């Protein structure tokens, strides 16, 4: 079907007929030359605007280049011209899901299944949308429907694991979470060393290696002391931006640190950091949560901001390469109603992408961004401990604040990352973190309104 095309290869001759032009576009599409394919599809639909397959394939190519809204519009055109293409409807559902139009996405996948009910991939696509809508039982049933129809991709089993996790079934979810090693983007590491199953180490050496993002690492560092209690020698391969902070924190006692990317001494066993949750059979009731487990060094960057009012840190954007960044990040402009509050000092902790927004918006008198001054997470931790509150999108700084015990209010999209669960404004992972969720997909202004209202009645003297 159209959604399974993979790209293209160009020709110096200009095709003059529909079939020739369409063949050239598909060639480029299947060869992975997306921009050239898009150019050819555009030329084709300008000459033959009633040709549905060209609109459908244009939508697929636009989605592959992250132009999700345009992709949805192109696919709407195609399905309006011809409404019996099951693949086009499912591709439309995928594009709509990417822009947060979950209800319409579900209807598009259902239309696809009404045409081809045996399409396992479409049952999978619909299950993802059901998860986004919070209908978790139906989502899990949808994954089973896909599997029953022969669709057994590692990606689907991984998504099923995430669905169990966001439903709060952590013990089963973390067992299934091991499917991540079957994904192309996360090949297993140190597979030549036997995997640890949680038994007593009895003088053996265990290598715990890092994986995924900084937020994941910070969240799961809490398991290291439990590992160390099993005896033996424990070596943690730590990302460089975290190593100074971890070395200074109590959890590093009886743990040897090596910087990620350096040679690791020989070990008897190995385990990935996030797999520790599986080994220790973590459930909602047994998440290790004995209070703050990180602490900054004694010296660090001083916050050169007057303390004549609450000092509030802001982070408005995550790393742009994150798969869900378009849904979790916002612009500083969205936060402007917050910055209008008097008697509060706002400090930006934004690094990298988005760090220049205060200057671009002319809002640098409202928020002083110091993110680029922070060399690593130890510096960021030192700054956080000088703040009264952090307000942030779902990014690594939230995990850092929680691990430090610093109050943090986190903006959570309608379809949350698994760790934030559904239907609660607290989290079992961090006592000091409060969640402000979207009530409607993509509606960040309403979330900001609630945060503004809550700030107005917050007693910062008691830091409640």
C-alpha cells in the first residue's frame, strides 16, 4: 500500500505523462530521496489534481520529512478523491496522530479496517491511537488483534510494553521493555558479557551501562545502591555530563564510575541501567523512593538574580531529536502569561535549541536565560538548589529536580510519556514533582492558565 513506499531516484528527462511522472516519483521515493520525490509529486498533482494515488504518496513523503500537518492535508485530498484505499486511510491516521488529532486519527484507521479488516499493521496503528486517547485496555486488545493477524514486529511489542507501563503495570511492562534491544536504533551492547539476573554477586564484577537519554539515566540511578548491596564490585558506565554530579552524590558509595565511551575493565556480568527495574521486579508500590538521591557539589555557579521574590526556573524545550519533541516542547511565547506575574523572578535554564528565544521575542527583561552557562548537570543541580520552583516541559531537568528534591511543576502533553502514567497530578517516581496535564490535545495555553492561577496562591515561604 502507499504508506509502505520507501522513496526514489531522479531522471534528467522531464516526464510528460501521468504514468511516467508517477513512476519517476515512486522511484525517488523508494530510493529515499524524499525531497526530490516531494517535488515530483507536487508537479504531478499540479498537472493531474484528480489523481488520488499521487496525493496519497505525497502525504507519505511529507510525513517522512516531519511535515505532518501538510501530510495530513495531502492525504485528506487523496482519500476524498478515492475513499476505498485502505493504506491511504491508515497513512492519514498516522499523520493525524503526529499532530495530536487523535479522535480523527482513530476514525481514519477504523475506515481503513472497514476496507481491509485483516491488516495487522493497521490494528497496530489504531492501538497506538487508543493509547494516546487513554483507552489502554482497548489499545492492548488492539495489539493482540495485530499479532493474531501475523503482524509481529519488535516495534509493536515495544509499544505494547510502553502501554503496560503507562497503565501502571510496571512489573509486566518492564519485562516486555526488553524488546527495545530488537529495535534498529538500540542494538544491545556488551552482549559478549553474560547478562546479570539479580543474583548475589559474591565477589564478581558487574558492569551497569547507560542507555537512552539523560532523564532516563537520572531516573534509574536510584537503583545503583540496591545493586551495590548485592556484594561484589559494581562499575557504572556514566555519561560525561552526569559524572561529576553522580560522583558527588551518596548513591556513588561503593560504585566505581567510568565515563561513557572509555574502555571498560573486564566484567563478569553486565546489565543496562533501565533493566534494573525488571531485575528488581519493580511495581508502583516498590519503586525505590527514599527521598532525594542526588546532590550538587559544594561549589558551583551562583545565581545572580535578586531574591526579593520567588525565583522560578523555566525550561520550555527539550532536545529536538527526541521522538516526541513536537508534542512535549513549547515556545517561550506560550509562557508569556506566566512572565507577566509581578514580584517573581524568572530564570531560564534552557540550553541549546530554544536558548535564544528570550532575545528573539524581546522577553529578556522578563526571563534571564542562564542555560548556556551551565557546563554539566552538576552545575544545573547547583542552580536548581537555589531556586524556589522549576516549571518545565518533560525533559531531563525535571528528573534532576526530582532526584534533588527540588519542587518542580511539569507540563505533560495529552498523550504522556509512560513514566507519568494517566489521571494523576503526582508521580510515584519523585515526591517533589507535580504534573500539569493537557486536558485537550495541543492546548498548552489552558495548562499555562492553570499554572498561573496556582502560582498566585502558592506560599513560597513554605514552598508548598
